């Protein structure tokens, strides 16, 4: 009989989603190495975050990723999930990896070829792969530059829907709309709403979310999950971060 490894982290995420929207805290192991990552993770989980994403910078080493994952898992029970910039950032100490295709990249390497190189390593390391379609919306910021993307214009929901549906039809189990780390504004709500209405898989939205009002607008437009990272790097798990989490938590099953 053909089988596969249990999808423990994905099952956890889906169970959490059954109760309403969820939140990911993105921590960069280069900017918050080891104990610093654990400190941010612990504060974020206390505030209500559901999972920790580890990634962000280019050139993160397996040792750096492993040290951050080990520290985070020693501090919290929430899963530590790699947000990879390539096969070189994988480490066995994490629980899972977003096995994500950069859908609107002009580089075939980032659409599928890097995945072919990484897949055997993911298996050897025992990481749980979470198939995900990753779509960059203008301005895209650094990920748009490095990923050589044709960013989806902010006034073109139909283009975003096309990519997102293609991801679902190809068998990906999540779609992530990304405005870019440090973007001056989040993904526009008309794009979020159009993609949510088209999809039957969970929709994650990240990039440029700095206020509770922005978080509320994205959730009201249909985002199943929000990702925040820059605000925690710049301000720590302070009032603004907690206000964003509060918007997520108050929409959970009542």
C-alpha cells in the first residue's frame, strides 16, 4: 500500500483554522539568532500567535537555522516552520518547511527546479513539507527583486485569482499572498477578497501589516491567516503587535 508520512504540522494548522483565523510570527534567524529567536517566539505565543516561521534573509545557513529552531522549540510548543530562501536554509531541527513555489517568478529555478534539488534533502532531514503557492503582489520589496517576479499589480485581482486557482488545481494546499517584508502597505483588500472567494484552500496574507486596522481589514476580506515579521523585529512584541494579534484572536470561534 502506498503511504506517506503523517502531516502533523499541517493537521495542527487545519485544526486551528477550524476555529477561525490564525497568526504566524516570522522570525529572521540572522537578525534574531538562537536565544533572541526564542525570546520573540515565547512573547508572540503568549500574545496568541499559532506558529513560528523561521526565515527572511538570504544566505541563512543550516547551522543558523538549526540553532534558531532548537531555541524556539525549547521555548514554545507552537511548531517551528522554515520559511526557506533555498535548499541551503534547511535544518532538521525544525518541524516543517513551507515547500513553496514562487508562482510569478521569471526564474524557473524558483518555480520548481530548486524544489527538485531540495526534495531529497527534505526527506532525509525528516522535515514535513507543506505545499504552498507563493504569490508576490506589488510592491514586492526585496523578495520581488531577489525572486525576479512579475509582481501582480495592486489593482488587478483577476491576475491574482488566476495564479491562486492554478496553485490549488496543481495540488498545493495553501496560497500565500505576499506584499513584501517592510512593504508600505499590505496586500489590497479587493485582491484578498477575490482570491478568498475563488479558493477552497486556506489563504495566508503577509507583508506590510503594521496596525490592527490593517489586520482587521484583511481578515474581513477573507484572509484565513496573517503573517507579521518586520513589526516584531523593529518594535518587539509590543503594543502594535499585540493589537494585531487581538484582531485575529477575537474572530475565532465564539
